[in-house]
C-alpha cells in the first residue's frame, strides 16, 4: 500500500476526518447545481420542441425518455461502481489501486458504451413500435431522436467515468464547471439548429450529442493535467483483470438496478402511449418536473455514496451511520419547502412547456398527485446512496426488482379501473415510490450492508 498523502491535492477531499455535515453539504451543493444545469438543457430541449415545433414532437421526444435511460444505464452504473471502488481505496489510502482502477475503467466503459450504442441504434424502431408509439410523425420523430442520442453514449460514459472518479476523490466542483459549459453550448445550438436552421427533432438531439462530446473531452483533458492519479504510465495502462472484474461485479448490479427501473418506466410509457397524445405530453411534462425536483435528492445521495465509500474503506462505520441520519434530515427539510411550491404552481409549470389547454389541465391534476408523493421519493435516495457507498451490490438488485414489479402491477391495475383511467399512471408512480422507499430503508436497518461487506474484506 502506498502513501496516499503524497498524491492528495486541492482537488481531493478526505471525508474520513472532519465535520460530516460540512463534507456532505459542500460536496452536495455543486452536484445539485450541476444536476440542475444538466436538466436545464434537457428541459430546454422539451421547451423548444413544444413551443417551436409542436406537441406531437414533444410527445415523440418524451416517449424516448425511458428508453434513453435504459440505454444509458449500463455505462452510468459501471461509472458509479468504479467511483465506489476508487472512494474505498482512497479511504483505505492505496493510491496504486486508485490508478489501476482508473486505467481499467476506460476499458470497461468503452466496451460497454460501444455495445449499448449498437443495440440502441439498430433496435430503436422495433422497440418504439412495441411500446405502442403512435404511427406517423410521432413514431418517425421518436426514431430519429433515439438513434441520434444513443450515438452520444460513448461521450456520456467517458464524462461519467471521469466525473465519478473525481467525486470519489472528493471533488464535486470541477464536474460542475464542465456541465455549465456544455449546458450553455447545448442551449445555443438548440436555438441555432431548431429555430434558425429548422432541423426539427434531429437538431435537438444533435445539439445534445455535441454538448456531451465537448463536455467529455474537456473533463478528460482536465483530469490528466490536474489530477495526479490520472497521470498513468505505460505500465498502468495494462488491463488489470482483477479490477476489471471487480468493476463489473459492483457496477453490473448498479447498472441492472438502473436498467430494471428503466424497464419499469418503459412499461409505464407503453401504458401512457395507449392513452394518446394528451396523456403522452402530460406525462412528458410531469417526468421533467420529477427529474428537476429529484436533483436535490440525487445530490445528497451522490454525496453520501462518496462519504460512506471513503469511510467504509477506512472502516469508520459510525461515520457511515451518521451520514445516513444527516441525509434523512436534509431530505426532510427540502420536502417541506419544495412540495408546496410544485403543488401551488402546477398550472404555471405546465404552461411553461405547452400551449394546448387539454394538456395543461391533465398535467395540473397529475402534478398534484405526484408532488404529494415526493415525501416517499426523497426517502429512497438516502439509503440508496449509503448502501451504494459501502458496496452492497445485492441491494441494487432488490431495489431494481421492487421498482419493476410495483410499476408494472400498479400501472396496469389502476389504469384498468374506469373511474381512474389515465390518472392511474401517476397514482402508480406515487405508490411505486412509497413501496420502494420502505424496502430501501428496511435494507439499511437490517444491518446486512454492515456485516456482509465487512466480512468480505477480511
């Protein structure tokens, strides 16, 4: 084991010492802002499509949301797994293993990205048809949008990989800068390609891919120049099959979790598509709102993953437990503020996306349902971040299975009730969050995450 102190810089933060509240909040704030910027340019895509193309185009891009999530989930899960490994090695003080993990991660992420891109590109139309995407302009635009965006998976994988490692080392500020740059670039190109050059849905997708590519390039260059762990020698570049295997063993369950969540959303999207254009547009709007609201949840969860990962690697288990309690407190405060805001301003939020009165009316009713259930949604992210940080891979599978079963069962059961009809889409979402939150917290309090991973390290 090497002396990790020799490679610590201002770009790393040791969370195994010092005030946990300060560490988590300082780490989470850039993540929160970064998530907002990332969703900002995604939101701009929807606004530009809805306002400057038409509602059918908005329905087309919205119908690709869960599929995009599915295709991106493998590289995203692997990146998170790699970050967890780095965080634990950082907490344990082993800089050589950190370098080996970084080197091996490029092989893992590149291979997975190329495979998923090929699958997504060639199966785009068959999957969209299977999901009951309405034929005509909606289907054709959806195919174009999905095929174009999956071409950016490689860039997303590289960016996620670099960012995950930087965050594992305690640096959440630098990835924020990359996101801000790509966000403004994406907005500018959206306006240029859609409004000025009238490139329609393809222009929106192309703008996003270009922004992702530039963000990945900048982050990669920065990491190699500024972070010592990324200054790999030729010997470091030799694939370490043990670490590659470890990355897959930890990352695959995380990817499967995300994939299963995505599959459940795809099933729900199929149900939504069966109710036609108005429900599809309303679902697109509420999904965007849910994503924005969950940005804070996600920031706290990611902060806990790094914090708990480092402290678990250092065998400071009391600090891990303290992180969970702190996360719960922060989520509770946030819910008290955000839920009334979203509920009260539902009409204003809906009108921001579209002009059609029937879509706005349905969106308002849907937002009123889901906003109340944000209480449950927030309670998913704290145990998820904690358990991911300590490397409880089995939890990831449990979490994914829970979401699939709940969303499939609830969506079909509730929408089949005549009195509920399409509103069952949003009731199903809320109930899924509630059950998932219960399962996640039961897993944490079971103590399995503490006993099993610890024994494996003996």
